C-alpha cells in the first residue's frame, strides 16, 4: 500500500517535472519563433538598407569573383542593371582601369581579410573614369567565402581638391610675383607672417629680416598717429582702401604708398593682408606738373606773343593773354565765353577751317600765315602755330601767334628792291651770255637777205628758195630765243605766275604727240597712256610748253627714223610723265648741271645743235611752280629718259561729277 502510494507520488512528481519541461520547451519554442521573426525583420531591414544606401555596396564570391548582389547606388553609378551584373564576374565588365590596382586590392584582402578607405579608379559603362574610395571585408555567406565592399564616388571631390591646390598654387605665385607689395601680419602685434619680393624691394628689408618682426620694431611708420588711425578703421570696418601713407625704407628714405588692407583669419588668429603701391614717383610728377602748370600760366599771361585757348568744336575762347588784348584791342571780358565767329577775328572762315583740318590731321599747325581782324577793323597778318590739347575734358586749341604785319610790309618792300636788282643782274647776264646766240641768226638773216637784194636777178629760183628758207628758219630761231629770254626774265624776278584750270591730260598728251609728228615727220612718235584720266588743275599752256621742249630735245639728239615715246602713269598721288628717246644720250658729267640756266652740254657742241641753255632751266621752273619734280636719266650712246611729276590735284568739277556718278550708281543699285 505504502509502495503503491510512493509510486503515485513519484508518478505525480514525474508528471509535474514533465509538465515543467513541456512548459520550458513551449517557452523555448515561443522564444525560437520570436527570434526567427526578429531575424527575418533584421534581415529585411538590412536588405532594405543595403539596397537604398547612398554608398555603392557589392557582394561578390571570392571563389569565382561573381557578383552575388549589388545595391541601387552601384547600379546608378556604373550604368549597368542588376540583371546584367549578378552572376557575372568583375572582369567581364572591365571595371578596373588598372589591373595593378585590382591585384593590389586582392592581395590586401587575402592578407588581412579587409581594407579601409583605399582609392581605386573604375571605368563605368559610358567609358568615363571615376575615382572611388573603397572599403571591403571577407565574410561567410551561407558557407561561401564572399567579399562585401562599400565604395563612395570621390571623383568630384578630388577635382575640387586639385582645383583648390591649383588655385592655392596660383595664388601663391601671384602673391610672390605681384608688382604690388603684399604682406600678411598679425592684427594684434603687427608681426609679419609672410611678405612678397616686391615688399622686400620696396622697403630694402630681406624676407628673413621681415618675417617674425613687427613694423614697430622695424620703425616703418613715419606717423604713429596715422598707424593708430588705420588700425581703428580696420577694427571698425574690417578693411581700408587706397589710403596714402608714408613709410620709412630700411635706408631711412620716406616713400608714399597707396595702402589697402583687409582683416582675415588664419589658424584662428586675426590677421591683416595688405597691399601697397609705391606712388612716390607719381607724387613727384604730380608736383612737377603743378609747378609746370603754374610756370605755364605765368608764361602764358606774360608772353609778348598773342596766346589763346579756344574750344576746337566751335571756337569759343576759354583763355587769352594780355598780348591778345593789346594787339587785337578786345578786353578779356569781351572775349572769354564768346566764339571767334561772334567776335569776327578771322577775316575768312576758310582760314579757321584750314587750321582745324590741319590740327585733326597732324595734331598741330606750325607757322602758317592767317589774316586776323582787330576790334577796330584793321587787318593784321598773323604767323599762327597751334597744338590740340584737352582742357576740362574738351578738345581745345592752344594757339601762339605773332603779328608779322609790319614785317610783311618791310619784306614786300625789300622784295621789290631785290627784284629790281635781280632784274638788272639778269638782264646783264642774259645779254652777256646770249649775245652770240642772238648774233648768229641775225647774221644769217642779214647775210642771205643781202644776197637776195644784191644778186637776186642772177640767182636761180632754187637758190632763192634755199636762201629764203634759211632766213625763215633763222627768224624762227630768233623768235624762239627771244621768247625764252623773256620767260626766263619773268621767272628770275618773280614776275612769272601760272593760271590753273581743269585740264584734260589725256587729250593734251595726244595733241602734243600729234603735232610733234607733224613738226618732225622723220621720227616715229608713240604714246602709252592710261585708258582714262581725271581732269586736274594745271596751267595747260605751261605744261604743253614743257612737253614740247622735252620732245624737241629728243628730236634734236636722235637720228631720223628713231622712236620717241611719251608715257603717263599714276604713282600714288602724282602723275608721272616720261619722254624716252634712243638717241645720242648725255655725258654722265653733264647730267647734274642740265637744269642750270645758260648751261651748254658738250653733247650740243658735238652734234652741232644750237641752243642758249635756257629750255630745261625753264621747264624746271614751270614744273616746280606746279608742285612737281623733274629729272633726267641718260646713258651716252643709248638714249635718254626725261621724267617729271605733277600732283594729282583733281579739278573741282571732276569731284562733283564723280560724286554725282556715285550717287546715280547708288540710286540705280
């Protein structure tokens, strides 16, 4: 019975123990299920974090290098989809730019099992090369050895860092090489932390003598008051701009600097970066300019010459001197602020226009004669010189004029006396030098006329005609000689003048050649002329006289049947005339004297050609009176070229016609 009761108690105890075990197992199962749920939730959270991480994350197999998984950031950065990547190896995509870098990464992983913040270069799908900061670790994934890697694209960061380094490098170069003196000092003590070469050159202190020392220690400031003022401005505003300050150099010289500075912070300490430009020389120049202006003002007012400053645009007087008032009769109050047109000081407005045009073209006008009218109406001749200047921001004319009215009157009287003297001298010279030339044709005329009178009845008709032709020829020669003498006398005493008018050069040249061929039918005459030429202002009769003289010389010194050519061409702003013959030529020693009055070339004596030596001299005077030049090029035995030029002075009517033609052309177009 007792045994039965014991067995029941044991059974109850065992049942209770079994119950406890069942309850423990049930609780463990609940915990296991809860842990499973937590693990699933954790894995789900990890995977979501894996996919959405802004960093690139990949999991790859160590055994075959195949991608096990990649996140969205890796897909975005590489340009490859997850489907393209998973199950494929890294090498298939040629992601590593450098095989050496890839091998380096694997060596570190195999040796240490992880790597931290290593930079590698990868090639993405577009071909662009990017820089990634990588960390990796070897893990066990379901029994497989894998690598989990995290990468951040630092390409742009590295570019910015490089740009910053380049910028800092450029800034350092600019700091060192700047022509301005630049320094960095502490705000509190004024100790130099850095200084460039320009500051050393300016102050005379070397870089080592500046760094670590204060401006006070180096006794740089001339005025302590100014230093304190600048420091107050910096404390209050944080900067100063273009302050003129005086500093001592190492040698003790005082220099004026244009000083600018700004507060900056370096390593947590307040500092000043300052730049200075040495304006000592400029200040001296400014002072010299002020002194010069003062001297000019004194000289301007006291000058015995008439001086004025007028506005270029309208001639309004800005300033005049006392000589202006004394000579022209106006008071200063009557002139200042009024124009030369209002005062009527220019006799002809064309003179002022000529002066203004000269200023605009050349920047100045020198020693030109213009007529001025005084307040009383007297006309005075003024020798005018002027320069274009700027006054109060306006283009003005600084004019210096000298009243030469009395001088011109005396000059005219002296010229008249000199002309009479020269006339008498020329007359004596002409009579002395050409008496033989006059006597020869006169003797010939007299001799043959006497023969006709005394022996006319006995002479045959052919002989009479021969004598009469000789008389006629010598009479022409006498007329020519007298005409040349008269022309030379006019030229010699200034009584000669030319009368310009529009002339057709093309027609003139054709006429000269045509008439020459009639006068000398045994020669061949040619012309080489441009297709068209404008009318120009010349004295047509005088230029024809020159051409006839030159062509007649070519005829005289070349044999019958030879060619004589007149050519014409434009050369810049001139017309160049050339008369070419193939005759005897001129001895080299005679060429320099050909245009001298009364010169007889040995060529004339050799070929028996008569002449008074006046023709070429007269041609020279006529061409120079037109503003041209004349010269001869010749080779003895080969021929001669005579050249002369005329300014291409287009006739007014030709200008008008040209403008009219241009307007018509524009309208028609």
